[in-house]
């Protein structure tokens, strides 16, 4: 599944090319055909467009034929025509079936093959999209170093999406040595061109002092710019209002920001909104609403929300009935992410026979999450859990046996 940035990059490839095809609709099909048959690459591209678009061509009734479109584009592409190479790449990216012209899954391998030829000629959009292909392993073996190479090519030519992604690689140390100063530098370039992801990331740098001197006022400035382009960026600004960093503390404004981002399924905003309802900050205290937002965040993997819910169920508070099974379920999810509080709870509950706690403890020992890795202890707790008849414990035992026998 594509993330938002990759989706934007793919749309940038497809939409302009399909729009540009309309420029050929007033041409003469027969003239294109004659020149194309004589090896004229430009005419071959236009003839391919005629077949791709079909009956809309002025002065001649041409039936849509994807196979012929691809055939003529390929001829031009093999002569080094960049436009043809991009058309072919986009054709395969869209998932058109070459033989039947029916909708199909994207053929990333073919798309990457043609995009690489076009990208070598300083085509920014193509270079940027290739970065995503290599980063996510689409059509090529996943290679973060190659992704950085292509994003850098596009970023140095001023592409704001590539600048944002290059900064992200520097920030996380993916495909390049971690360097928060370089991350901030590239995010600054992206942000100044109005890219919301870059603006939000730069705001985070100023808020936390990552790669720049900590400056809450600058953080607020960039968070506000990002929010102007979409509610999903409201979490950072909400934190500033909640804590009074860079702005006067205002819980009501904080809640407004959290609500907007939470509705856009921003997980930390969902957790923050739950905290506001739990404490009655900026809204009337409402445990039902608090639990609702904690559940949304917890289901999306937020460990703080998982621990909150587990504690509520364990103690029977915040409008929830005491339920050790539910508590164990959420502690297990948190423990499997290495949360120390959850791991400690699981150790105690596992000894008392709680199935979820036993599974969680087995997982933690198997992968060294919050405890020292110990396959013997992992085996012990999975076997204890399996005795209670749970399918998850059986699956994990099988995985453990595989690891033991393959090592």
C-alpha cells in the first residue's frame, strides 16, 4: 500500500502525461503514421498517443488500441526519446494490460525500467518517483542507498517532495549516515517552497532542537503554515498550545488542533485528545470520549494508549468494568513494543496464569523486547499459554521451533 508521499509522486507522473496527450488531438493521424514508419521518434510518440486515446483524433477515426500505443512508444523510447520512456513507464504504472487493454495490477518492474532511462536525463518527477520504488522495493530490490541517490538528484534540482524525503532519510539514518543537521537543511528547503510535510517536519526540528537551535516561536510558525494546508498537521501546533510553548497556553485551542488531526487519523493526536477528555483540559471531562479516542489510538499501535486502556481495565475505572483479559490484551500489545510498565505487569500476571500476559512475556523474551533475549524463557511461557488452548501461543511456538532448528 502506498503512503501519502508515494501516492503524490505517482500522481505527478501520471496526470501531466495524460494531460499532455490532449495536445496531440488536433494532429493528423496519417502524417504521424507516415513519419513514424520512417523512424521519426516524435511522430512515433504522437502516433502512440493516437492509439492510446482512440476515437477522439480529428480527421481520422482511430480505434483505441493499447498494444499498438505501447508498440510505437517502445520504438521511440528505444531511440532515447524521454517522453516515450515516461509514457511507457506511466502506462505500466497505471496497471494497463498490454494485450487486452484491461485494468490490471501495476507492473512496477517495467515501469522502473523505463523511468530509469528517462530519469538519467535530469527528469525531476521521474527521479523522485524512482526514489520511492527503491525505498519501498517496488519493481526493484529494496535499496535505501539507491533511494537516497535518486531523491538527492531531484532534491538538488529543487524538487520539494524529494527534499522532504531526503531530509527524512538523514533524520532516520536510512540509506545515509544519520545527520539531523542535514535533515533540517533539506526540510528548510522543502518548507520554504510550501510543502506541508517539510513545514511540519521543520517545525518539529525547532520544537525539539533537532539539527537547529531549539526555538518554540519558530516551531509554531512552521506548524501554523503546515496546518493552513491541512487539518492532519494539527498535532504539533496542539502540543504548543497545550504546553504553552511559543504561544500562550490555551487548552481550548489545543483541543481544536487535536480534534482536527485526530479526525484525520493521526494517532498521536487521537491519544492527546483522549488525554484532554480524561483530564478535562479544554473540554468537559468525559471518560467515555476519553476511552473512545484511546481505543482508536491503541488499535493503531500507540503504546501509551495501550497502557492507558490496560490500566483502566485492570482497575475497572473510567467507565469500564474490571476485565483482566482485556487488560492483558492491551498490556500484551504494549509489552511486545518493549514498554517497561507493560512488561512488568505481564511478568506478574503471567505467574497468575493470565493467557495474554504469558503470550506477551514469551514474545518479549523471544525478541528481547524490554527484557534480555532468552529463548528458553520464551519457550516456557508459550508452552504455559498453549496449555490454555490459545492459537496465538501455538503459532509462536512453531515460529520459535523454526528459529531453533534453522540456527
